[in-house]
C-alpha cells in the first residue's frame, strides 16, 4: 500500500513538472516571438492608435455583425524570421493552456482502483 502511494506521488510530481515545463516553454516562445516581431508590433500599435486612422473601416450596426477592415499592407513585407516569430506567438498560448490543464489535473486527488 505504501509503495503504491509513493508511485502515485511520483506521478503527481512528474505531472506538475511537465505542466510547469509547458508553461515556461510557452512564455519563452511568446517572448522570442515578440522580439522577432517588434517592428510589426510597433507598426500595428501606431496604426491602431493614430489620431485619424485612414486605413481602418468599421462596418456594422446594432442589428447585425460588425466587420473591421484594415487596408494597410502591414504583414506583406515580413522576413522569414518574423514569420517564424509569428508562429511562436501562435504556439505560445497553446503550450501555456496545456501546462495549466496539466497542473490542474495533477492536483486532483485520484480515486483508488
């Protein structure tokens, strides 16, 4: 009986380590992706916070869906490293969510078989 609880305890520790590793990897991916795309992030922020944004159109109303159109060619001239950074930014939340789910699963008490 004691050996079984030790084995279950070690599995719990492995699950927690795996969850923390996913979260840490996701945060690193997010930081690296942001560093690769700092130029595009600055351009996007300046475009969205301009006093009179000429290239943004909002179509919609209270009775239907709303669409936002950006006519600026923002992401047309990005390099391969910036494309890789965008892929890292997209993958980061997925890894962070997997890590959080793994941590939450590891803390739940297991039912005896």
